[in-house]
C-alpha cells in the first residue's frame, strides 16, 4: 500500500473543509482489547495492534499536523511517533522539513511538571533531522519552592531541543508563553495539578498553527478528552474517534479509559474495517451541530 487506506481518507476528509473554529480538528485514536483495556498493570505498555493496523495508524499520522500524548505515555513507552512502518520513498526535506519521505506530525506532550527525559527518542530524532521539534505543554508552578527545580528542568529540555509552551490563564502573551483567558473554568475538568485544561490546550496549539491533531493517549488523556464532551453543548472537542479492537483479553489487571461519558453517548458509527485480525471502528459526533471540525 503506497497511499493511505480508503477507510481513513473517507473518514477524515471532513476536516479539510474551511473552518472558523478556534481549535484544531481532533482525532482521538487508541487500541484496546476485547475487554476494553488499553494498557497493562500500572500503565505498562501492551502491544495490542497487529502489523496491519499499526501501518494504518502510521498512515493516519501523515494526515495530521500534530500528534498529542500525555507525559505518562512519553515516560512509559519512549515513543517515536513517526511513520517508520510506511513503504520506502526518497526523502524530500524541502517538502517535509525533515529527512523523512512522509509528513510527520508535530509531537505535542502534555507535561505539566516538565518530566520528559532530555534523552528521549523524540528529542533525539529531532536533533538528528529525523523528526519535528517536540512541544511540551505545561504550566509554571506558583510555589517558589517548586519553581527553582521547574526552571532548571525547563532550561535542560530547551537546550535538548524541546519547545516549552507555558499555559497561563488571564495574562498577557509574552514570547513563547501562550496566555488565553477561559471564562467558564467551571466546565474544565482539572482533578489535580498534573492535568491541563484540554480546551485551553487545543486553543493554544491552534494559535500556534496546528489545524489537525491526532490524540494517541494514554488512559488519562483519553478520559480527559472523552469526558469534556459531556460539558460542551455547541461543538465536540473530539471530531473523530478511531478505535483499534484487538482480538485478545487482557484481564482485570489491565488499565481501561473508563470515561464517564464514553464514545457511545455522543458519537455514532461511521465505518468499520478489518486490518489483519484487528477491527477498526470509526465514530463521528452524533449530533449535526457537533459535526464541524
């Protein structure tokens, strides 16, 4: 296969239309077992997808400007978030901005406390010209006792090649610190200081030029994106959900996304396809006013 599968092109064609939305088109995608588990005990990485569906996922990456994960996934998996499984082509740096034959989405990591390793594969690939510069989305601690260590980590990651994007609410924009005012903070789920307000994250990366983003997890990020749809009446935060269902059971020790408002409540079936032994299900918003990217 030398082009994206028809399953993806038919499902994602909608976000190529002009839009006045203040956020990117969001594609939420993850692999799960038959018993709805997405990771092993304690968030341990599981290889759920077969080869064919993994190639499909890599094609999906070429169709987005950004790819977003949480810091838990970044630390546990040390992912590359690239397109290495796709067929060989001669690289075209002038077209892609890196030494890769395909578009690679911008890595975006939700990392409130800047815990990403400066030696991770994402930063290594960037410095070697094999990937895009990762963005770390964070907030600056208010406590003086925490700020010194945070500033040291910020400088270390900046020197390693990361772009640090600091979210601040209700302040002026200064340099790379993107500051947006959100009036309905009561509608934003922030169960601890480790979690970032998803609507603010999406508005921020949209201002930075991301028109489409692929969200790959892990469990907490998936829960955050799905649960936000329950408190928004105008448009859905997530425009497309693509779930890879592997024909295995993980058991009760596995980790599930356990969203209070799961895909079935606000999404409808759009298409289903088989890739190898895996079943891929595509969902779109169930209500017409949620269908805009």
